C-alpha cells in the first residue's frame, strides 16, 4: 500500500511542478473558456431573469470543452521519451498512476472553475436565489465526474490515430448523465425553483460507479498490447 | 452450416413479408390513432432487437476482458453465478416482490435474471478467444442499425400523434438516443484505433457504455414520459390480435437480425484471416511467398 501512495504522490507532485513551470494546460484552458464566455455573451445577451435559466448550461459546456484541452495533454506528455512505456514495464501499481493523473486534472480544472466563475457572475449579472452552498458539492462532484472519465478515455485515445479528436468523441456520450446532473442542479440552485439534492446524489452515484470501473479497468488499458 | 444460410434467408424474407401483410392488413385499426399506429410493428421489434444486440455486446465484452487474466476470469465467473442465485431468489421475497411493477410475474423476472449468467457462460463456450471480440463488434454494428430504425420511426409516428417530432427530456427517447450515441462512439473507436490494442480498448468502452445506460435513465427520472407504456409488463392493455402481430413481427426481425449478424460475423473473421495472412506473407518475405500460396484457412478459400 505504501508504494501506491508513494507513486501517487510522486506522479502528482511531478505533474503539478511541470504545470507550475510551464502553465501550458492552465493558460490554454483559461483563454479557451474565456473565449467561450465572450462568444456566449455576444450570441445570447440575456436579461438577468433569463440568464439564471441558461447560465447553468453555458458554464458547464464551457468547462467541459476547456477540460478536454487539459485532458488531452495529460497522457500525450508521457509519450515523449517513452515515459509511458517505462511506466508499463515498471512494477508500480497502474491505479496509482491513474489516480495521480485524475487528481492532477481535478486540481487544474478546479482552479479554472474558481477563476472563471467570477467572470460568469460579472457578464451575466448573476444573483443566486437558491441555497448557494449547494453549488460547491455540485461543482466538486461534477468536476470529478468529468475528470475521472476524461483521464481514463484520454489514456484510451492516446493509443488511437488522431487522438486529439478522439477524446471528446468517447467522453461526451458517456458524460451525458453527469452533464445533465450538473446543468440541472446548477439551474435549480440559481433559480431556487426546486431542490438540487437529487442531482447531488445522482452525481455521487455517477462518481462512485465510474471511479470503480476506471480503477478496475485501467490496468488492462495501460498494459493492452 | 453453409447450406443453412440460403434456406434461412428465404425463410426470413417470407416471414418479413408475411409480418408486413399482417401489420398492414390483418391487425385491427387503433381506435384512437387510426392507421398511424401500425408503425409500431416496425418500431417496437427493432427496439427489442437493438437492446438484445447491445446486451450481447456487453456480455461478449465483459467475457473478453475477463479472459485476459485467469484470476479475473475466476472472479467474474463467481460474480455471474452470484447474480444468477440472488436474482433467482430475490423476486420471490415479499419486500422485493412488492417493488415489481404490476403485470410482471416474479417467476418471469427470476427466469430473466437467471438467463444472464447462463448466457454469459454459453457465449464464452461458443465464442472462444478472438471470436468474442468479433461477436462484440458485430452485435454493436447491427444494434446501431436497428437503433437507428427506432430513432427514425419514432418521430415519424410522434409527429401526427403528439404534434411534435421529438419530446426533449422524455425518458425513453433520451435514453435511447444516448445509447445510440454511446455505441456509435464505440464503432468510431474501433475504426480509429491501431489494430493491436483495439479489442481491449473497445471492450473497456463497451463496459463503460453499458454502465452508463442505467445512469442516463436515472438522470432523467424527473421528467415525465410521453412515450406509451411498455407493451409487456407496463400494466397497459393491448388487443391480443395486435400483440400477436407484434410478436410475430419481432420473430421475423430477430431472424433478420440474426442473419445479418451471421454474415457480418463471417465477413469479419475472413477479413482478419486475410490480414493475418498478409502479415505472415510480409514476415516470411517476398521470396518465400512467391513459391507458396497464402496460408489461408479452409473457410477463406
């Protein structure tokens, strides 16, 4: 077990250090989601009343697209100098590597969300009518749902031709229930019309199911010949 | 087996023709909807066939993944047996029995659940090794075709009856559409992946897709459904003459689906044999291959 945590923390610290020095993924994600926000503002230009109903969808679509940018880099980075092959021949537990990558992506996407949310509030004149604290579990569970599947499918798509385009094609259909939960839950909190409890439970279920499935299958994917 | 194919084709064409005749002429006209409802005889059998094929894809993929390691195979085997035993006993226990919808017999539910592990073991026995992967690919491809028929005939019927082509947020419509998307992405992955690892990656994706379907269903639980209740076990009443035509139609569709799967299965096997033969040829070298014929197997000649 100790080797699991050692590999996990070593990989995670390495990824964070790389990101801290280059800021490649974070900059790309930030600018990308900023563009999405601006384009949405131009194309909808809603009133405050309307915006409460649609902004849940806009926020999560922007984050979903931006997350793909980071997820695409997560394994592609390991292809250089055959790092991924080294992982495969090493006795390090595959799941530690997977968890490190997922946690790393979770942190990057969370930072992005923390930076972008104020922008959404400013552009759309948002004023939350429901219990605002529920947005925190929604965001955390929703981000984990995107990231855990995204990391898994990124490991898959890195093995295919034209891998950049492959990731969204695999990730989006599977993510539909999670995205639906996030959007409907966020809209419920923003408008205060109904409870978001159901969606939080749904996202929790989704996270548990797919984290388990990813951990069970990641070793097979990594070692597939 | 080869002689069976043309016979089965003729039987299928005859059955499909007779099913069409029954659907258009013999089946009584619906009191509320008129003749529009007759599309049900194509819509519902296609849906059942598609779901069955997706289920086969799931079982074959699990079996393929399980076969990669002896310990996994053992674990999955015991899980399948566990599901069978629990599924056989549970529907008869009073607390579970109360939750089974009216119109469904507990014995029918128990039999259906027991069939899952039985099916799992039979698939493993009949389709050893790489044939499992070919089965998964075939069932996904044909399933997507049938699912497309469902998604096209549905709106054609909905427009005159509901007044809209598509009801966004409807539980049945949305879950079928998402299922279709998932299996299309499965086929896209198979198309884009490098040959060696495709089978393992695709099997993993199929398992993820199958896990996703109940969650899709759960996520749209809140929305009311406009879709008519299920024909069997939904508590609704259907004219026995209509039900008879529907079941006959399903039989014809099942046979048709089986036939298409069979040809696709053989085609894929042949394709892989040819690919292997080409690989062998390039390994052996041009000199050796000019003297000897390709090491094709009996079925490819």
